[in-house]
C-alpha cells in the first residue's frame, strides 16, 4: 500500500565531533586599545586598593564603585563627596580613606 502522507521527513544534519567553536572578535584601533588598557589598569588598581582598605574588616562589605557613574559627576568636590559617602562604613583610618580618595581622583583624571 502506498502512503498518502503529505509530510516530508528529513533527517537532522549530523554534528561533527570536532566541530569548531566560533568566536566573535572585534578589531580596535591602537588609540581605542590604549584607552581600554588605561581603564583596565584603573579598575584593577581600584579592586586592589579596596581590598587593602577593607583588609582589617572581618566581614568586609561588597563595595560596588561604578567608574562610569563617578565620571558622570562634574566637579572633583562632588566626586570626593560621593566617595566619602560610599566609604562611610569603612573601618580603615580616616587618613587611609582620604589617601585612597585622593589617589582614585588622580587616576580618574587619566580616563
């Protein structure tokens, strides 16, 4: 008997075991790469400095400092106040906190 089914049946394509994974890459100009590297250096320093600042805390809180948010603040005095507000619960000495704030403000000027 002949099947009168109007459905087409296709076998799924076989996946190769050694199928190469695809990676999307972008090319940046030298100037853009240098800006990215500067940003990464500042962010790496920021993480290290915060770890050092909170090293004496038993339960160091998670401090999230968004560099873009800070860069959007117009004046240096407003940035300084913003950092002081973020670090108000830090148990490090006031001198160490002020030194950290001065250093991060200088590093942000390079971005």
